[in-house]
């Protein structure tokens, strides 16, 4: 069975030439997240719009111990930075740079 995963990035600012270099300062000011959470979120946001997230590959690439990674991923989901939606034969990941509070 082929999975049809999809990723959507909701960015607050982006320009054609500097989309990887500009992040909302609110991410750094959010006292609910730690440096591991911020690093994971910034890595996700720095990928191209065509990048399809595979959680297991991100875990392997991150170098973060599995339990810390899963805790961080869950916290980012609870805060609205990462959303998971089931779609036909796959998952859509939505990465929000500035989630609704």
C-alpha cells in the first residue's frame, strides 16, 4: 500500500529568497516551549514547501533521544504548532509558525 502523506506549512512571513532565514520571534518568546522544542520546530519550518514529513525519519535525523523527541513532538501538537489530520491512505501534517491561541 502506498501512503499519500502531505505537509502544509503555515508561515507568518516568507519571501521568495529568504523563506528559510526568517522566523517569527514569537517562537523564541513562547515560555511554554524549551530549546529542544524550538529547535525541532525551526528545523521543520526550514524545509522546502515540497518536503513531506515522516515522523520516524525526523526522529532519526534529529539525534534527540526517542522519549525526549516524542515528548517534544506531543507538546508542539498540544500547543498547535504541529497538527495531524488523517487523509485517505495517509496523514497530513500541518506546521504552524504562529498557532491560534
